[in-house]
């Protein structure tokens, strides 16, 4: 509940009292002023409720965006890890292929010598 909502409820209460007292003593000006205060209070409360709803939606959107960001960051980290694993595996395979070929060349050279 925000300031506008509270202020609206207080205006409504004040207006209701003024209207009741005005009607009880036959003072139309006071009764009308009370009715006006109630209308203003209703408008303020409605505005406060709208602001609360907007804040709630904004908070929800922010929370969802933060969660998606964290999820994307985690996915990026996993992808980066997978890429590094593939690069190192490829390098290891290339090294083994060169080593094997070098051993083959050495053996062929030793046999022909």
C-alpha cells in the first residue's frame, strides 16, 4: 500500500464524517464538501492501486529478466566449456596423429636402413 492509497482512504473517511455531520446539522455546504472529499479519496485510492499494480508488474518483469540473464550466462559458460573441451580434444588428436606418423616414419626408416 503506497502513500496515494493511504491518503485516499483517509480522504474518504474524512469526507464521510463531514457528510454525515453536515447532513445531521442541516449544513449542505459541509455535507457537499464531505461528498467531494470522498470522491477525491476514491480517485487517490484508485491511483494508488494502479501504481501498486504497475510496481508489481515491473518487479515481476525485472525478476524474470534477471532469471533469464542468469540462465543465459550459465548456458554461455556451459557452451564455452564445451568449445574448450572440443578444442583441446582436437589438439590432443592432432598431436597423437603427428606422433603416430613420426613413429611410423622412424620404423620405416629403421627397416630400410
